[in-house]
C-alpha cells in the first residue's frame, strides 16, 4: 500500500521470494514492481548491492539475519520492532524502525529515502560499519563476559567457595 500510493518517478520495488507471501493487494500489473522467486543465498549480495534501501516490515521474526546481510552490503534498512532491528539499528542512523502495520510510517520513510540520496548513502555507510562490528567473535566475548559476571556475582553473594572460571 505504501509503495503504490507513493508513485515515485524512476523508482522500482523488487520483491524477492514472492512464492513465500501472497501477492494479494499488490497490483500485479504495476510496472514499478518486480516479483522474483526465491533466489539462491549465494546470489543475494548481488540484489542487495543494486538496492538503495532494504525494507523488512516483518510482523514476527526471531532475529532477521537478512537485516545484517543487507547492512553488510552497505544498504540501510527499514524494519519493525518485531525483528532484531532495535538490537542492531539505531533509528535514523543505520536505517529506520517503524511500527508494525503502519503504512503511513513506511510511506514516509520510503519517501525520505527517495528525496535524500546523500543522507541515505551515509546511512548505508553507517549500516556497513555497524554490521562489521557484529561478529561471532564479539558475540562470544560478550556472552562469555556476561556469564563470568553472573558467575562471579553468584559466588560473592552466596559466600561460597566457587571455582574460578576463565572464558
């Protein structure tokens, strides 16, 4: 709905994996919308690299690794709080967090992206920098640090003799 009301000149919308969601409500004869079947994971980078913004308006999503994939390609994202978006994106820096089912908010952010190409490019650079920070090694170190913190607190608060741990 947001896309169809915008009618942005020289702008197109690519929907990848259209077999995974219904086309109902979308104008199938709208020449600004391209429907693509699911593509091999190895080729997703090619699609990300041709995009200006990645939109992931999910209603329910565990982590949404696709957000990091897009960000790693330097693509800012528009997503909802029902994804990992709030955990990895600072609203207005690497992308935007919009309320679920809020067509007007999505429309507003898409139009902003269209009208502010320089700012969008900077947002894409910030998205890439953020994605580069979120590594498995960093995750392991943070998790290990937190486990040690909880363990140390448990040992000190219980006045027990606990075995020291090293993570």
